[in-house]
C-alpha cells in the first residue's frame, strides 16, 4: 500500500520544484499532496508524513493554526540545485555579483549555501525587495528562481533554480518511510549521476576553452608584432612567436617565467615593470631597433606589451602607400602616352615638360576630352613628386555638399553623420604628391575661399577642427570653361584664378591638329586589340573631315565602335558610324554663342537650300526673307553673313560655290531644331 505524504512550501514556485524532487524518489511508494502558503490553505495539514520547506514556513503554518503538530514532521534543509551550478563556477574569483532572493533571510541562506558548496570566491552582495543599499555598478546577478526580482540594470542573470532538499533531508524522508535500505543505492546513484553530468559539462566547457585558447594562440603567434603579457609581478602568460624571434629565443619557453629570467636588457626591464611609464619607446634588442608599447589591461593585474621592428614597420608603411597608389592614387600616364606630332602637340609637350620641372600651380584649359587629365598625370610623373600620390578629383562628379568634406576632411562630430574618428581629406591624402582638380570652374564660392587659403598658406584645417596641418601638395587645376569669363561674371574669384594660373597650358582641340588623327587611330587600335587591324585610307580621310567637338575621347569611342562592327581585320567606310553617333552637343566654349531669331532664320534657310542641292548666295538668301519679319536687301544680307562667318557657323566658299553651314553651324542648328524648333 502506498504511503501518504504532504509537502508544504511557502510559495507555489518552491512547492513545484520540491514536489518534482520528491517524485523522483517516491512516486512509486507514496502519494504526494502539496500546498503553498501563498496560495492559501483551507484545512489543517495532517498526514502520515508532513514535509515543510523551511522553518519559516513551519512557523507561519503554526501561526495560522494550519498544522497538526501531532503528525510526523520533517523540516527540509535546502541547498542549491546542482543542475545549474556549472554556469557560475566559472565566474572569475573576486567578481562582484548580486545574490537575489525574495526575502532577506533566504537571501543570506542562499549565499551561505553557495559558499558551503565551495563557491566562496565570489563577492556576493545580498539583494531582496526592500533592501536598503543598492549597488548599481554590478553587471551580474545570481538568483535561485527569483529572476523577476532582479533589478533591471543587471546585464547577465544566472538563475540557478529554486533551492532543493539536501542529501540529509532526503535520507530522513526515506528513513521515515522505512525504505532507506532499499532506496539508498538508487538515491546515491541518481545523486552521483547529477555530479557526473556536471563534470561532463565542465569537461566539455574545458575542451571548448582550450580549443579557443589554442586558436587565440595561433592568432597571436601569427601577428606581425611581438606580443608579451605579464602580471604586475612580472610573470609571463603570453610570449608569442614573433617575440621569440625578436629575442632570439627559438626553443626556450618563456611562459610561466619571470621577465627577469628572459629579458636581460636592463632599461627594457625597467620600462616594462615601471607602471608609471605609459608612452612608447624604442629599444635596441640584438642590434635591431624595436618600438615597444605597453598598457595595463583594465580591471586586471595584466600588462600587454607590443614590440614592433622599426625597419619592418617603415617597410610596411611604404607597402601600404604603394597599395594606396594601386587603388587609383596613381598617375597612369607619362609624356610618351601623349600621342601626336603636330606642331601644336609638340609645343604643348615642350612647355608642359618645363613646367613639370617646377613646383608651380598649373591651370590647364581645354575642351572636354582633349587630354587634360592625361597631361596632368604626365606632368606629375615627370616631376620630383613622381613617387608621391596623384589624386584626381572631378568636381562635376562630386555632390556639392560633399566637396568640402572630401577635400579638407572633418573631425569627429563635425556634423551629423560624421564618421567616428573623423576623416582625412584628399589634400591630406595627397601630401607629398599632386592633386588634380578637374572642372575647377564648378566649385562653390565657399570652396574657392578655402582653396585659396590652401594655396596661400600651404596648410589645411579639417571641418570642425582647430588644428592646422601643413601640407605639401602641388595643385594642377583644369577647366573646359573659359575661366576668365567666369571671373568677369564674378562667378570665379579673381585672386584664386591668378593663384592657379602660375603655370598655364592650353590644350588645343583635336580639330586644330587633325594631322595627329592618323597616329592616334593607330595608337588606339594597338591599345584596344592585339589583332592586326588595318584601316582603309578613305576612312582616315573621312574622319579627318569631321570637326571633333568631342575631341580625342570621341575619336577613341568611334574607334572602339568601328573595331566592334568590322567584318574582318579591315576597317572600311561602312564601319564609320552615322552622324547620330558623333558628338552633337557643342562644347562649353560654343554654348556661349547666342543666336538671335534673325540669325537662326538665315542658318535654317542656308541649310534647307543646301539640302535641295542649290548653291546659296546672298542674293538668293535675301529673296527668302521677302514677306517675312526679317526682310532685308542683299547688302544687308552680306553684313549678316559676314558676322555668321566670323562666328564660325558658315563657310563662304570661293567663286561660284556659294555658302554652306560649317559643322559647328550645322550642329547648333540641329540642336536648336531638336530642342525647340527654329
Ligand atoms: N594625345 C593623346 N594621346 C593619347 N590619348 C589621348 C590623348 N589625348 C586624350 N587621350 C585620351 O582621351 C581620353 C580623354 O582624355 P582626358 O580624360 O585626359 O581628357 P580631359 O580633357 O581631362 O577630359 P574632361 O575635360 O572631360 O575631363 C582618355 O582616354 C585619354 O587617354
């Protein structure tokens, strides 16, 4: 027959965990009833055996008159559950932890229980609702199943579960039930199993830690620097491979030894052991200059020191610089890459080479695609700065708001979104080299003012900064606009204009040096394909007839097109793209041309008559004006045509061949017709 026992606990929480524990041993021999005082108890408790969770609970039951004192009563001794103990045994000795429980008494009991279990090396701070002194500088809490009472600032909570009945209590119960002899074996096995489980988990944890350790050791050994870790007494815990090399310690073991046994350099020893020194210092170790740096690990006894081979560090820095250059801070071209043997190109190269020998600021003017960047790059490579960086900045590609921070950098917190630690500007990055400022006409007045300062003072100040940094950078600026006109219009500062124009180069447009076209074509074929491509003479002849408003870049594009569409290794007339491919937009120089309605009318008439195959003269043109608002005599027409010729829009052919539109005139007319009609 099953025995009947009753368990009473203070709280429902404790009741549940104790019932669970009792069932493990007694479910087949006893019927277990259970009550929690906080749930309310109706009848007086009496049974063959009554187990009460604590003395406090017993006192409360007596006070409430809910306990029949004539029955067999066992008051449980409770201890920490071993199930979660492995989580806390690994906390470092001396760690401050809050021990959280429901009331003062059980809080102190819990702490005592942990200490009795041997976990007496933690610094327990008792905490329970209503506690007077609260320490807010603690990150870790341990609680026996009262996680909801842990204050919210705690970062890590170890809930070790409610305390369970201890070994002696269980033995007492088994004894009272008269089954101790039968159950002792099973009981101790279960108990042992738990211990073994903990041991297993700890062993696994140990294994993981030692693997992690090994991994970390590999990482530390793989570092380029020497790494040394020692405690305040000088005992070494880390001495990596690189450090062994620096100290010539190939085979001997340093870990566990004292610094004095390993390092004989007296001044280095003094530096390492003197806690008041924190700045880095250079020492001579086995004839090698080594830069040593050290710092105390926060909240610990340990000091970490790093050792850098000065020579290698410089070499690495150089390598990093070279890497930067690879990333595009590098001038690709030399004067040999500037193709052409026309007089104009020869003169251009000649002047540019001379300027390359100076450190003057240079302004390069020229239409788009004439090779201004190419030239700037060649000048840098021919200058004494050739081993320094070459940075090309294109202002038309940079967002206006970004120009300032890109060029001059900023300090941390200079504006919302500023990166932590601030950012180095392009001027700082170009230190020792050349900066190429393309489309300089596009910069804002604010940046113009800052740039002027850089040119005058040779120093930069980051946005939001107070430190002035001297820089050594040569500036080459370029524009495809007529900068002097922007100065006249007060869009560009005059003082900056003259500062930039210390050296001045004007790159001629391709249409003024058409004799270079053949050479350029051959050069581009060679650079674009390895195949042996021939090009028909008529093709070159025809290409020479175009006006090349897109300049060399346009020629290069057209060549790529022809290489793509050719049928075999021979480029013929049919491979030339039709007019639509050619650059229609006039250059910025030409955009300044403003035509009045009368001029547009005349250009349109010339175009229409030409299209009809008619020879156009001033008489015929004057006739077309009859009855229109532009009506004029042939003499008046002559004056108008002279002006259009001076503007480069028409060509008056000799003899009876009449007047035609120049390519430029045709392009402007096409643009007008395309955009708004004439
Ligand atoms: N004389 C030349 N010889 C060989 N290649 C050239 C020459 N001139 C220009 N190029 C090539 O034409 C292209 C345009 O040149 P680049 O970018 O230097 O012109 P740019 O004047 O700086 O143009 P933009 O004003 O549009 O910035 C490049 O591919 C360049 O290599």
